[in-house]
C-alpha cells in the first residue's frame, strides 16, 4: 500500500474554487505533498492543504487533497484508513470534519473518482479561519480490521463517495 496523487484532470474537476487559471491549478497539483508521518512515533500520517484556504464563520469547505491511498495487494484488503482532524485544527482553529471521522476502504482507490480523498470541514467559530498551503490539516490512521463471520460481502465497489449504499 502507498499514497500517490490523483490525476491532474480528476483533481482539477474536484477543486471547488471558481475562476482559477489552469496554470495555477496545475502548479497546485504539482506542489501537492504526499501524506507523511510527523515524527518517528506519530501514529498517523498528515494530510496537507493543496492551496491556501479561508473558511468563513459557520461555513463548510471542501478540500480536495489530490491524494489516493492505493491498496493493491491481497493483504491490503484487511486494512482501512480513518481520517481525523489534526488536534491543532480542532482545538486551536475551531474546524471540525463534517462526518466527524472519515472512513477510507481499501478498495476506494479503484472508484470512479480515482479514490480521491476529499475532506469537508466546518468552521464552528464566529471568526474566519485562514490556513496556508501545505499546512497539515488532517491525519490518516491505517488500521487492520476484522469482519465477523456471516457479515462479509462479495459485492465489488462501483462508485466513489457513499457508493457502498448503492450496492
């Protein structure tokens, strides 16, 4: 398993900003940082902002990370990734993940959106929050999991976000 960038085309399609020149989008895509462990004993890997963001009070923002988590060996099937905000983002900045914890399945990377990990944050404060490009905003925690006997599925992923509801 490893991290890699989604294609420029997928990333640019997912960027929620309007009227951004393609040259700027291309530069941001080139500058995307792959997730990294912060210190030798950090449990998770940090996800970084691909560009500067400004989140108005009580507003929601979609952040396309430009990252996919590739799980391409049979052993990878028994892992999942949980996405949580970095503690400083929640405590110091007042930002919360809209789904509280993101769950990335090991087969998400084969989805129609290339497995693009996108984060949705809400500013729960009365002040605007501005964060610079490459700021660590969330962390991914990769963990093994077990499916109880009789609860497994043979269905294959067809879509991206929330697609397992459609099987």
